[in-house]
C-alpha cells in the first residue's frame, strides 16, 4: 500500500470540502479521481501532497504519516498542479535547473536529469526558450518535466490537460502511461470521462467531498448496467417483427424508428441470437447491429442524478 487515507476531513470555514474520506492506493496503480468541479478532488490532492493541512483523520504515504513525516514524503513525490507553475522569465532549461536543485540534485546528475526530462516531454529542442513562447500544451508538459526530475515513486497530477489542444492532451496521456510503466504510481484527477477511462487502473468517483463509488472501470460500469440496448438496422421492417421480438424472454421494449429497431432487454438476458433469428424468420436482413455499452457517464448519472459536467 503506497497511500492510505483514513477519515480525511478538510473544512474552509463552514464549508466541508472533504467529508470523512477513506482511500487506499497500491503501488503501481494509475488511480483516478473522477468528479465535477467542486467535488473535492483538488482539496484532496492538496492534502495528499502536503500543500493543505488536514482538519481531521490521517494520511499515510510510503507507510509514514503526513502529520509527522511531511518533508520526507515530499522528497519522494512529484506534483503536477492544476495551475501552471513555471517561471515565465526563465528558459525551460533554467526552470528545470531551479526545481532540480530544490529536490537536491546537483552537478552532472542534475544536468542528466534535466536532459532526460526535456527529452521525455518532447521539449529538448525548445530548452533555451522562455515558456512565454510556449503553447498551453507545452507549458503543461514543462510542468510535468519539473515534477519528474527526481524520479518520484508517487506522482500526483491535478487536471493536467485542462485547456489544451487534442494533440498535447494525447501526448500527456501517453507520457503518463509511460511513467507508470517505468515504475511510478500515479494519482490522476479529471472531470474528463474519456481520460480516466483510458489510463486509470482504478477509479474513485467523488461528489460533495465524498467518494461515492470506487473500483475498476468495469466494476463501476456494472453499477449502472441494469439493462442492455441493441440498435439494429434492417433491410425491411414490419410490425410483426416488433411484436415477435417483444415476446422474447428478457425483452423489455422494442421500438421501431424507420428501419431502425431499438431493443431494450434486462441485463444478462443473453437473447441476442433469438432476436437475430426472429429478424431472419421474417425475411429481413441485418444491415448493422450495435450494442450500447455502459459508460462512466452513465455511472455518474445513476449515482448522483446529474451529468458529470453539470
């Protein structure tokens, strides 16, 4: 266990930002915090990284309490904050040199790590330029380079792809996967479903300062998957097909829209082959067939009654 959180509480005056949060993260995971703005993700990340004092409970990282070993823990983690945290008046190389020295790197090792981080983030050829000339995506990548100089065991990333172009976003997501393959455990927060689904091994859904569900993406999707939906485009249709499909075991509804059938069945009905047989028995052919799969958006909607980006 690399991170253990027990009954974490954080208040801002009368506002309870994190409400008795419990969490365990094992070494080697990419652990995702998924939730809308204001859910408590950033506050949780700030307490984990030692930037915000907790008001109750405890956090253990690497088996040490953050209450008593804050400095030792900070030396072994890398933090990529939501807001870009680089010096605009220094070059990319000078930024890395500054942060590397803060981590205790010196001499040839510091130079080696700077070149390594610049190469990893695709910024080596721009190392002498100021971040003022960088796009938003390049600044985000420089943020990541500053956080990984010291080869941290744990990397905490808070919404690192906010406000950047798709190409930069893809570069960052691939970099996160590679950092994980190289041995870093990663905590990743986002309100983008597709990012969390692509890279995270385990996911916690947060809302109003609490974790309301946690597990693998398949485990979470199972929470919302109470029915199965099939969209079937036919060469020819008639209401006899609709009536006969409605009689098949497990079918809850069959709707006809033009030449498109929408068949809704109970979960695990295993009746698709009978539906197909019914189509062929009525002298029609299937042009296309699509099974609608449960999504994390659906999970969030089921658990909270609202969409993620509301």
